[in-house]
C-alpha cells in the first residue's frame, strides 16, 4: 500500500475529520445534559415544560418538576401524565461546526471576489493586455499531437514554488472553464 | 460530429488529475533499464522502452507499471474497458502473491495490500459520516437563521437555543433567548408590521442563500449542481467524467448543499449526500495504489461509498447497501456487499457520535410508535400507493419536459436568474402557510408523529375529554378546530409542493428529490389518515368498522398513513422496491409496518410503470444522452450483428492499420483524419485477418514519445506490431515497435450473431467495442454507442440523442 499522500490538502482533510469525529466523543459539558419533563394540562393547571440539569437516574417527575403546581395527594396523578426524557448534546461540537462552516464559506467568497475582481486588475497592471488574451483561448483537440506533447511535457521541472502554484491555478481555471462550458453553455452534462 | 466536442480538451482536463502528473514525472527516466542487458539486440536504443516484461526478473515490475505516461488511461467522456482493468488487477494480484514468498517485507506488502480495501472503507465511512454531520448541523442552523437569531450564542438554532429554559406547554417554542428578526429590529414580535418585517427578512435570507449557492457552483465547480445520482450511475457503469468526483466538487457541493437546503427551496439533501460520499471515496482512493490505478476497482469502492452516503442520509445502513445495489451500481460483486455494509456502518456510527440532532437519532423524522394496524386498512394504503404511482409518473413527465426546455431554449442561458426567480416564488408562497414555512424535514417529522396528550401542535388539537382518559391510552377523538385548519393548510401545502418541485429539481444548485417526494406523500397520507380516523369516529356502527374498531378505542393512526404515503410517493418517482421498504422500516424501527409499506410500494411501482417505464434517474440519463446500457431491460428483437455494425453498406470501408506495412506518417494521417477512438490491426489489407485492436490515445502518446525520445524515428519509419521486425533494406530508417500497446485479444462475434447475444455480451462483460468477422475475416465493428442507438431506434426513441461514446 503505497500511501501517496500527495500534498497538504489531503492532510488537512484528514485532520479536519479527525477533529470533528473527536469532538463528537468528548465535551461532556455539564451544561449540555438535561432532563426534560412535559406535563400536560391537569384540571385547571395549564401545561408546562420543565428542564433541569440532573443526572439520568434522577430524571423523573419528582426531581425535576419544581415547584410542584398541585398539592400533595394529587402529585402522583399529575406525575403519571408527565413524560420525562433524558437528553444530551454537545454545544462545543455545534459551535465548532458552525464556525468551521462559516469560515470555509467566507474563504470561498473572498477567493471568488479575488478571482473575479482583484486578479484581472493586478494582472493588467503587471503584464499588460497580452496575458489576458492568452488565457482565454479555446482549448481544442485540433492537433491531437500537440496535445499529446502537453501530456508528456508535464514533467518539465519548475524550480520556483510560486510558478508551480501559478501553474496549478491556471490548470484548475481551465478545468473549471471547461466544466462550465459543458454544464452551462452546451448543456451536455447535468441539464 | 459531437464526439469531437467531447474529446476537445480531453487531454487538458484528463491530465489535471494529480496521478497523471506523478506518472509523467516518474517514468520518463528510462535509465533504470540500462542495468539489465536487453534481450532483443536488434532493437538497439529503444529496448529499454519496449522491453517491458521481456527483460529479466528485476524488470517484472515494469510490466505492471505503465511504460509510458498516459498509456492505459482514458480520455474524458469515454467508457473504460472493464475487461482490461480487471485483467490488470488480476495480474497485479498474482504478481504480489508470487513475490510474497520471497522476503518478509514482500509478505507484509501482500498482507497490507489485502487489508487496504478494508482500511479504505473505514476512512470513507469516517469522512462521509463527518461531512454528513457538518451538513446536518449547519443546515439546521441556517434554516432557523431565516426566522431569527439566538442571543445566547449565534451558533445555536431555535431548538438548541431554548434548550435550557422552561417554557409553557402551548408556547413551547418561545423562549427569551431566541428572538425573531422583528423582535430584534423593532423590539416586539406582534402586530402586522412585525409580520411583514419577518416576511421580508425570510425572503431576503432565502434569496441570499440561494444566490450564494448558485454563484459558488458557477464559479468554482459547475459539476456540483443537480442531484448527482444519474451521473454516478453512469460513472459506475464505466463512463469517465473527469472532475465530477474531485475535491473542488466535494467542497462546493458540501457548502452549497447547506445553502440550498436552508434557502427553503423544495429540495432535499439525500441525493447530493450520495454524491458527496462518492467524492470522498474517489479522493481517498488516491491514497492506495491498488485503487488509484485501476478504474474497475475504483468503481467497487464508489459503490460502497454510495451505500455509506444513503446510510448517513437516512440512518439506514442496510437500506443504503440495498440502494447501492439496486439503484446506483452496475456490477455488484459479492465482495462489495460486505465492504459496503462495513462502510455504511462506520458512516452511521460516526454520524451518531457527532449527534447532530441531540438525541442520538440520525434522522430528524425517526418515529417510535408501534400501534397495530388492521387488515382492512390495506384498502386506504393501496389507495395511497395508487396516488404515489400517479404522482410519480406525473412528476417525471413534467420534470423531464421542463429540463428539456431548460436544455434547449433560452431558459438555460440564465441559470442564476432562474434560481433567483424560483427561490423568490418559493419563499413568497411559503411564508404565509406555517407548514411550508418550516423545513421539509420538520414537516415530515410532524406528519409522521402520532398524536398523544403531550403534543400541542395544531394537527393534534383534538377534542380532549379528560374524564375518560386512562393513563396513556387515548380514545379516539373528534377533530377540533385546529385539526380542520391544519387540514386545509396541508392541502394547500400539498398543491404548492407538487408544482414547485417540478421546477426546482434540476436547477443549478445541489438538489435532491427524496425529501420533497416524501413530503408530498406524507401530506397526502396524513390527510387520508385523518379522514379515515374521523370517519371511524363518527360512524362506529358501519359494517367495515364495527368488527375491529369499537367505541372508545383508538384504532387508526394517521401517522402510519403519512409514512405509507411517503413510501408510496418515493417509490413512484424512483421506482425503488426493496431498498425503499428497508429504508422506511429502518426509519421506524419496527417490523409491524412492513406489510403496509410493501403493499403501497408495490402498488405505486405497478401504477407508475404502467404509465411510464423509467424512473427519474433513468429518465435523466436518457435526457443527457449518457452511454448507459440498461441492465434490467431485455432485448427482444431479432436483429443480427451485421445490421448494427459499422461500416454500413454505403459507408467507406473500415479504417484499419496493418501490422507491419504502415509508416508513422500514414498512421498520423489516419489519426488526424478520423475521430475513432480505436483501430483494428490486420495482417494486410488484402487478407483482412485480425491481429488485434489498438486505441487512439495510446497510439498518439506512443508515437509522440517515440519521435522525441528514440533515435531515428522519422515520418517514413515503419510501425510494426509483430514480435520481430519485418525485413527491410538496411538503408531504411529505424522502425517503431508498438506491440506493447496492442490488445491481442479483442472480442469478436460473427456477423450472424443475434443482437440479443451481442447486447448480453456488452452488458455482462462491460465491453466498449466488439469486432465483427465473417468467415474469419474482419468485417466491421460494433461500439457501445451503436448498440445504444440501435436499442433507441427499436424503442422508437430518438437515436441521435445518444451523445457520448
């Protein structure tokens, strides 16, 4: 099993899922348990829902319903109709999940704003108009051998890390453009 | 003609997979073979490149690793060769087993190789479960965000916000920590102006969410829209769609699924969860060589991942495996069954430990009642089945018509505007009716719920006579005014959902179908259930009720009717059978309701099949023209192979390559002039005796590589596919041996073979093309696309709708 963990994105994924799974198991915050008793209307008392932070063995009507709305002899009849349930949750998990989600969403929105607004302005300032025209060319299989040339040429070493990132980003953009054409323009996939 | 379009850019898009880059980097260095003396002396300089498995023991591994980058992989939008992939895997396995006897390290390697499948399933289950937990918690929160915000911590949704406080029985949703938008802005929550403000905020939030969703999909991952199940079905049958199961698609689908569900649109998250789980499966496959390099093994993993996806969507592991078997997978070997079950269990367990709903349940609408039902109730259940079938057929017809319109007319040019308009309409119509304002899962949960004393929702507002109440057993009761209000509100909700879902499914946001169908069925079921219940209450003396429903006994459970209705509608749309029943009974946790569920599911399937043969997913496959050879249909016409093969009578003769008499230039001309994805190799043009089959992609890559790397290859060099080079005068340029890319065992049938057998061969073996011979000589070729066109023609459908090959 050659574990080809190609790159930090995969490591990030595994860490994130480990964190999420781990959080699920921990955080028995004392704030996060409750015993919920639902008591329906009885005679002339209206119904009420009681929540109290008790342990599971104490989760019954007598411990939770305070103050008892009915006098002594009626307590048993009242409590028979009440239903008590023990519930747990993990507020830490909820908080962390929502924050992770919002941060990923925020990052994606920022990246989208950057790609659509900021990058063309930067590129125009640095490289002039020629670069923009080049990146908009249609990818075609007009010369199958020229494209095969590309297949084999991927191994050309790029010493510069920045070049690598730039190259990966260009490739990704072309891929998204191609997908967008298939889905939105030509309607051949996922109509 | 359209084929060119899909191969356009195929190299660019296909080589964007990471593994292609790594292969290109690693194996262009041929110096490793210089250590061994080449066997074939005459080949001189390029023995290292063509030697492959011929040289000595140390180069055994070369035989398995691709000698050239790109050879043996597939272009985008093409079908894989199942036979080749399976035989490659068997070779690899044989090699590892034979080597395991050599050293301990090799033994460990073979054990870990066998174990890697299970480890991969474990990882898939963990990742799918975690993502499902993220989606559930976020969707729950964002849905409530449309109505208000929690002051005790903005990350709590309504239910969790009011977790700690004591509330009154009737107003159990109101607590001081949760404030609706009008309360936040105006300071009070009552009055017409507050209502209008709430309405306005609801619509604004809904529009914001859906716009964000569609912009993200359009900007980053256009493949993330739609349900995903038709495309996954096609991928599992052998089609390649590069990027469909990639990491950007995964990220965008997860994020936008939450946004789409929270915006109040009439869609669900179960179908997209299957796509998310398959993406996880595909991404994790890259960690293991065994699955990364072999497309057939990868599809086994994807089947298991699909099972894990359904398992976390419904909390039904067994149902998930059966769904994968029945709906999604094409080949399902027995080994995959066990592994799918393992992946589904791990996923369900991971989701349970994240505990998104706070009560260790995996689905919001888990029911826990076990009331008995009577045999006579089968009549309304079958009525619900008929309704489900009718609705299913109606929905499929209208949705396909609308999607076709979107595909062919100007409607498809404005996807963002379309999403905006549909969301606006949905939000504006949904807010006034409380049953459409709440999220669909909550609606289903409320409809499935059996009314007890402790429920105070409008649907449970029966006339309670407290003197006759004995403990927990409720008698049957007359419907109070609340129930009547709820009935007509539910009827309006039903009409709205029936129509709005037609326009919602298939939009350019992730959209699933299960929850809306279940909602439609549940509403219809509950309406019928309450009607039957009240009928039994007011007419105890009728013959049909007097036998089993005495005065004072609560014998009809409207919640059960809702469940059966949901199953019927879902079955009518998707045409699921066993998996549907198992999912529904895993949802309820009891075996008592299997018979009603089966009765309704069967009835709805029969009724729907009588109207239209295909389920929604097959209909979408046909709409998109994917090359999906339906495995369940029988081919019953008496045509022969020679009626289907190409070239037809008036076409130019078959384009072939001879085994040792064509030059590089000739082959390049053929490749440039034609667009076929493969060429048969014959002994000579006169004899037309078959040698093998060579793929276009492999030819292109090999020739290009030879021109660059090998000495003396020019346009007049002869290409030969035989073992030994043909005799040529010594002054001719050096020859190019391409035997390693030739498939020496192509499948052939004779021209008199009935098409039934040919279609069966294509299905069972997963072929891409099949050569046709006559008296031993090559006559023509049948490709999968020809078979699909032929079937479409015989079924009186449009054969030109098959787009891909």
